[in-house]
C-alpha cells in the first residue's frame, strides 16, 4: 500500500491510500468541502477478443488462435492490454486475472481429440482436451483459470489443437470462439 497525505492551506489534511500497483494515473476530486470520507470506485481491467473469420488448424499442431476482433460490440478491451497483431494479452497492471477461452470446431464425424490451451510466456499453463463422440456435430471446448501476471513482461495466448488426420476449421463469432479476461486482485 502507498499512502499520500495532503495538507490544505487551512491546515486540514486529506489522506489517500492506494494499492501497491496502480495501472494508470488517477485524479480524485472531493465532492464537497465538508465531506470527511469519500469512496471511489476503480473499475478493474477487462477484455474480450473474438475471431472475425474462420481459422484452419492443421492436424496434430499447436496453433495460436488469431483473435483479431470484429466490428461488433462483442469485442472490448478497457485498458488496451490485448494486441490484435500478435494475439497476446499483456496486462501492465500486476495481479491475478481470470482468463477464459472457448473454441468451436467445425463438423466432425470421427472419434477425434480436440484441445484448447492458454499459454503464458510461450509455455502451456492451462489445458483441456475433449473427445468428439462421432455424431458429426460441431465441437465446443472451453477453459477457465486464474493466472498471475507481473505487469510488465508476462503475456498469455490461446492455442488450439486437433488430431482428426486433416484440417479442421475454428468458427468465428462472439458466442463461438473468444478469449476474455478480468483482473481479480493484486499479487500476494
């Protein structure tokens, strides 16, 4: 915690206590000269990135999912932490983040395995795999986990994987394939 003590020209004092990490400059204005306590709300960082087009995944290959967003209101990024050029989430506020990713794979009639991973700094951090039941339907797979970030160099990316023996398409759209995250709290 950081503490800032301000002394008014009349001798009265104001104390401002902030968390150890502050992601951006903040301005606070007391609403009334006679207020002894004021509560401020700081909105935590949040993002949601989606695919704007189909993406083809090769057989048995970990592939970065290219979340490039679309023009709909389904994509948002309150602090600009998601880069649509390298498909990385790189928060500049240190802390724990809840990350969720979902992929919808195209029709598949075989008993094949599908995977979804969240990589942190180029290494697998979270992984889930799911078998298709052979019913010739789309395969949806999602993953959620809490990931710590140092606020400077740590980043996360989503990878997809499948072993159908050929190429499989990942669908686009806000309800089909997305990557989202929310700041939870400072690092402990």
